[in-house]
């Protein structure tokens, strides 16, 4: 399975794109502004979209992508998410006010887009990939995903989340090939991170301490706020040097970057 990082920033600025990952050529995980860097042909190849939650930085490009390639597609784009996320999209985006309701256009029986509700803990098969819906703790209903494309371990994306004990219970029973975990704020913004249910380096360290001894896999940090990037990087390095990020000795921690491609 090939994972292409289209966007991994917590906000936009020059050369920064919000969350989106392309798995192989046909499965999109979140639809942030990074989708805009795909060609029309690449967009057309996407048949399935997994959404972690309804926040704009994770869904902003979805209506625009559908509009760009709808006339080229023979089948509806399939969008999978929690029912609460689907409801939010229908009420606030695909409502014929902000954007046309592509779930009924051109007809309700042959629309440009179809929504499929998911539940936490559910496992489905999409495009020859096994997808497990993982728990997340956020300011709106949210999930993460574990995706396995073959006989190896899973690519795991936490989505936006705060302290999440249920996630680690599941991951400690799973073969993980790679973990992508958010770290949106710096430690100086720890109260804001807690209030908005995101992680900062201090709370990240507490989460990574939940990894069982002996379990080793690469960890990539994502969703960093652009204005906070330098100080977050400094804080992470300081915590590594001081031993507060103990997991780094067995689980290498790196920064995710748009344009990276991983093969699992």
C-alpha cells in the first residue's frame, strides 16, 4: 500500500496544506486543502473518501473535488464517515446554499456523491484495503482509522484527538506499521489544546507512554499549527533530550511533510 501525504498542516499558508492522505490511487483519507494539488486525472481515480470529522480543515476540498470531476465519473463518489459528520456536511455544506446537494444531483437515484455511515469499532473492506474505525476524542464527533493493504501491519491515523485511552487499548492489540498522530499546539498553549481537544508535546508524551513495551513502529507528527511550528519542534527536541519522550528510544518520532510517500 502506498500512502501519499497531500496535506498535514493544522492551517494554511504558502506551501502548507491541510489534512489529506491518498492511499494507493483510489482511497482518500480526509479531504483538506491538500487535495487541490492532485491533477484532474488523480481526482477522478478516487472512488472512496474516509472522513475523520466535520471540521473545515479536513473537508474543505471535498465539495470542490466532486465539482471538478463529477462529469468525468461513471459512478458516485463514496464518502464514509460517522453519521454525525454526514449530517453536518448535509446541513452546512451540501445544502444548496453553501454548495449544491451533490447527493441528489443530477438525480437522487444517480447522484454525484453517496454517503455511507460508519461506527467506531467497525471494520470494512474498501478498494482491497481493510479499514478499521478507531475511537477519537475531539470537540465534535470524530474517529481515526487503521488501514491495512496486505498481510503486513496497519497504517494508523489518529485524526484530531485529545487524551484517548480507548485508542491505545486497540493499538496495543494490533500490528501497527506506522502511526500518524496529531500535535497541534505548543506546550505554552497547553490550556488551549486541552480546551479544543488537541495534543501538545506534553500531552503527546503522555499518549505515547501508553504504547506497550516491546511494540516498535515509526511515529509521525501531523496537524501542527503553522504559527506554532518552530516552538513545537523546539519543545519536542527538548523533551527528547530530557527523556520526557521515552518512547523515542524504541519508536522513532519524525515530522510528517506534504509530498512524502510511504510504502507499507
